[in-house]
């Protein structure tokens, strides 16, 4: 309580004048004293109660899942998995914004406290508050965006399926400010000490971007159709090429940086079953990839490709694979039939005997997974 002295003093003066003029008996004086106390209370104010803490439904450890949805159906969606409660929340963008996310949610990145959801066939990036999934703007002017990575100085690079160029985006103004020509479909990014590595999918090339100049400073042709890239503990780049549509045998390459020179190659024996979904453990010492419908595990020090599956797909359509950065989990998404809602599978990431911990229903065609920093 903080008393207003000016108002309290005025009340006391009124009381003294009244007592002197009227010469009230003792009982009435007591009544006046009680009135003075009441007036003093009226002249005081109390601090307002503290505002309640804002409710952030997607705060805490967890990860987002981009559910691609069906091409041209406009049924892409965003899910959030809470690791604290082991609960999945589906359709969170539509729930927060009362409108659909768009057509094909390809990927998501979290940078500078904001979430950037790349909506491929809608040609835009939705900028959201990752704590609430509420939209804070959009980045347009894109042809068919795929993946986004930070480039420094408030900029980001956006790969593209059809643009024959990489877009340079200002994260301050949410605008495309430049383009870097590249004659191919560009896809995933791998930040390295030497620069940012990108890939040309169809041509089977990898290239090195210098973010200080926005120039491609090195490139190398490997084998048709790049299907994944990761960086290992020794700063070697691993590149998985699926060989195209049965054009050549698939291969896995270990590539030296910054020259992009292949130092090892592991060729698959089957041209028809395209490997994909390359992932690496948090310690960057073990690779995972899919082949012939199953999941395989390969230490980066191995001398040959693994001969037996690590985890049987069991008829599932394994659509995305990622190693959890903080827990001994392997996360798989199952597209099922590409029409109904898919599944998230959480597996133990043991050296030889993975087991399913739990599974959860997602949106349609669950793909790219983005972890809360």
C-alpha cells in the first residue's frame, strides 16, 4: 500500500475544522476518527496484481514435423511433438491462424527466434512464432522453394526446384534481395567451416557457397540425383546419390572439403532400389539411410556398405529419418499410403537392437523434422 499524502492531509484538515466548530461529544469524535481512517484508506492505492505469464503451447523441448500433404490439394499441415508430455499436436498452424498452411510443406528452419516454414507449391515461406504457431508474415517472390539456411548478416539462402537459382532472402524485411544462378534443382544445405554446401539434384553435383560474397567458389560432379548430405566428425561431407531412375548404380561418397574431392565411394549393387534419407548421429560418427524399404546403419569408419538391415521397414513407407540431437532416439516417419494421416515412430538408437518406443499419428505425408533449439 502506498498512501497519497496530499489526499490524506486534506481529510485530516476537514476533521479538525469539524471538531472545533461543532464541539462534538466523545462518541461522535470516535465516529469522526473512524471516518478519517476510511478517508485515508480511500486516498491510498495498491499495486496492480502481476500479469499472468503468457501461455505458450509449444514451449519446451520438442520438434516440429512438416506434413507435406498431397500435391495441389492444399492440405499441408504442421505438427509439434512435446517431449515433456510425449504428446503430438497436429494442425497447429491452421488452429492458430484459422487458415490452411498451403500446398506442400517441404521444410522448416528456426532462426533468430522465428520459424520459417517453406511451402513449396505455394511458392512462399510462412514466418511464424514457434511458441504459438501464429503467422508473423510471409516471404513471397519464390518459384518453388525447398530448404532454407542461414547465411549470416540477417540473410538466408533458399533452394528451389524450378528457379534455376538460389534465392538470397533478407530475414529483416522478409524479401528476396538477390539470386545466385545454378542450372539445376537445388535442395538441401550443409553449413561447414569452409562455406555452405548445396547440391544440384538431377546433375548429381555439389557446390560450395561463400556467404561473404554470395558466390559459388567450388563445385564437383559426383553421380546422378543427390538424395542426401551430412557432415561427419572429421569434417568430411557424405553425399548419397540414388542413381536417378535406374540410370546408374547408386553410390555413397565421402568428400573432402573445401575442394569437394571424393576420397571414398561405396557403390550399391542394385540399380532399381534407390537409397535415400541420409542421417547422422549427434556425435557425427554413424550414418543411417534407407535401402530396399529397410533402414541401414553404417559407421563412418566402415570399409564397406552394411550387408544386413538395421531396422526392417516391415512394409512401411519410411519417408524421413533423423537422429535426435539430445536423446538416444531415432525418428522415422511413415507415409503409409500417401493419402491418409501418417505416423511418427520413435526408436531406441542402440548399436544393434533398435526397438519402437512409441508411435503417433501425424498429418498427411510427414516429412522434414525441425528441433527446438
